[in-house]
């Protein structure tokens, strides 16, 4: 897997999805977040507000999931806070340049 290409595609998908569905937060966790060499997959946590249908979020990553071994984990803000998902998984925020 070309990890740099995967992360770039993931950032693009996250930016596009955020434009359509504001209020989402994206995180890497697992081996990619720990900078382990040669990860076999990319674990992504997507935190969404309750008014957003998580199926719409998942569906926006379909093309990315076809090309790369992504494992999406979706959690509402309440679930993420209650279970301290970001903290306990040592998740790293996915950011992108919003400048044109």
C-alpha cells in the first residue's frame, strides 16, 4: 500500500465530506497513528453530530475504501466523549489545507 497516496486520498475525502456534512471530525488511530512501518490497513475514526446520518458519512468514503484498506469507525460525539475514544486510542486528527 502506498501510504502517502492513501493519506492524501483520505484527506481529500474528509475535506469533501466536511463540505457536504459540516461538523465532522476525522482521526487516524492504530498502526498508522503510531507511525509503525508497513501498516496493513488504515484505521479511521469519524466523529459526527447526531443530526448527521452516519450512513451518508460512510457512503462518502466508498471510493477510498475500494482503493485502500480503510477501516472506518463511526461514533457520535456523545459516544466518542463517553468512551473517550480519541484519548484512549491515541487518535491523531486528520487535517487538510482549506486554502484554495
